C-alpha cells in the first residue's frame, strides 16, 4: 500500500531541505560520494523503516555490503540504484523498498523540484487512464473490469463511477488485478461492501498510531452488496491491489482466483537522498480489522488456485454458476414485484378517472416504491410508464406519473420535456414555463426552451 504521493513528497522536503540545490550531480566514481550516499540510505532505513526492532540490523547489513566493496565497481547511477534496491529487498524481504535515480518526466520539469512528482503522476494517470484498462460484458450478464493501478479516488472518481454504472446490470462481476502493482489506496471495495465497513488500516512507526480506513460513501451509487464477485490475482498483484483482494476475501465478499500475490502489505514514503537519488521506504504496515494481521511476505492466497494466465477462464466458469443462482433470486423478486405493481397501477388509474386524486396518489407511490426496491426504477422506466397513459381519461394519471418522474430524476431533460408537453396540452402555460426553465438550466442552449421562454414574455 502507498499513501498519496503528495504526502511522500512533503515528508521528503521536511527531512531533506537541500532540495533547493541546482548544482550538477556528483559522480559515483568518487568513492567518498558513493559512501556518503550509501550511509544516507542506511540512516533512513534505520530511522524510518516501519519495523523498528529490525531496522538497525537491516541498515547495518547494507553498511556491511558497502564496506565489503559490493558497490565499488558501479559508476552508472541506474546500475548502482538497481543493485542497492536488490540488496535492500534481499536484506529485508520487503518488495516496497526502491532506491532509484530521479529522472524528469517527458514534460521536462527539473528532476529535483517541487513540480517533479505532481507532473510525473499527472502524466502517469493520463497514460494509464487512471488504471482503468478494460471493461467487458461476458454473457450471460457477467461483467469484467481490469484495473492496473489504484489512483487516489479524486483522480479516478469519474472513471470508477462510469465503470460501475456499466457493470450495474451484471449478475456476477469479475475484477482483474493480476497486473495491478498498487497505488494510492483501495476504493473499489466501497462498491461491493456495505457503507461504512472498516478496511485494512495502517500502523505508522513515526507516530505509533493506527490510522483506520473505511469504505467510502461518495461513490455515486449504492454499493452492490450481494452480487457475486470474483477477483483475479497473481504474482504481479501488489500493494493496494492486495489490500483490495485481502479485504474482500476476509469479509467473505469475493472469491479469489489465480496464484498468491506479491506480498507487499507495507506503506511507503518517498525520501530524496540528494540531487541524483531518491528512495521509497516502508514507514507503515497494514493491519486488518478482521484478521489482525496482513499479507506481507506471504501474499494474499487464492480461494481457487490456478495459473494466473488461466484465472479468467476459471473465474468465468464459476461466475456463470453464481450468476445463474443470483439471477434466479433476482428474477423471482422481480416477478413478485410485477405481481404487486400491476394491481396498484390499475387502481391508481381507476381512482384518478373517478376524480379521487388522494387515494390514487397513494396507490401510485406504493407502486413506485416497489419498483425501486425491485430494481426496476430508472429514467427509462418512468418515461415508458408515463407514455402508456395517452388516453384523455388518463390525463391526470399521466400527469401524476410525470410529476414524480421529474422529482425522481431532476437532471433528466426528457422528464421535463415530457412534462412541459403535457402541461401545454392541458393549457397550463405557467406550469409548462416552469418546465422550460428547468430544461434551460440543464441545457443552456436548448432552442425550444429559449423560444418558449421568449414567447411567454411577449
């Protein structure tokens, strides 16, 4: 797991105020400079690494490597960084540790600057579509989402909502995170777990505190808490993607298919070493409210173990079974709803014809409540329902349906247009004008609304 990049940069700036320098990077051919870099790295590991009882030993192991000449022949910065990273991972068993050369992005900002990470992450988000790699619809009613990175929710919000809207009618959902290396925290479980549900939190060494994490309430829809979910995992699934899989599995909300994941349950901060190098160090660790532990070093284990490359095929087989069972329950629920709704529709129409609007409105509202509970309620449902009452004797019923349509879907231009048409046909120009003003607010260049409002002013 990794906190958002802005926090990491702030930490680095606070610890290493030398970010203001502009001098040319020193050469790794200078043994004293190289030794100094290695000591800075060892010092950061010792003072910041999340496992305080082991940090000194890890740092001393790196110092011992340096003293033994393990890096003496390396003068190329990238080769040097790769060797140090490999040794740190070997020493700690922690795949989050990464010592690397600071390289400017394609936009050309200064490598060591306050703009470097904001620019780099913005370009990364654009290049990767905020992690949203693939959406697919697999018959019968099985939806697939492949997500390759977790961006902060503010960056991914619109894509997340669009993807979940696309999958809303699925009777089983497959989420593929086999190539997801993590990012800035899991938000996807919020679409499948009740709100609020506690997720894996983070214990941080620097303050000794456990920061709780919870599902979000601003996801743009009600979470689908009962649809079958299958998560594809493999060795390349890492960090925040593992947190998503672990939380969903520990809450018994998903079936995991594939191979064990990479095993990275730590939380990182980014530290600038000097004008040439920076390092990601694990400063926190995940803590599950369900298990009390995490998946560091061992990975998240699949429920159905198959080679990662065959995980989708295996998941589809299981998803079809689950979708069929889920669908039977949904079909039965909707059948009962229709059986209850039709008499109410007939009753409401009859009462409106008799000039008894109050009991008619009550029957209509009960009908719509059932439709909502059964999953029928939508903009199109209301549009087509209202269209059925074209006969003159059903004018009051149609108007009542349209008024509720506009109330339930106030951002629907179609609702206000239909209502305006009916109000004009009834001769109620004032009520129609209200509708046209609503349309203009939704669509400021709407020619019909503009013309109707101008005509009313004459």
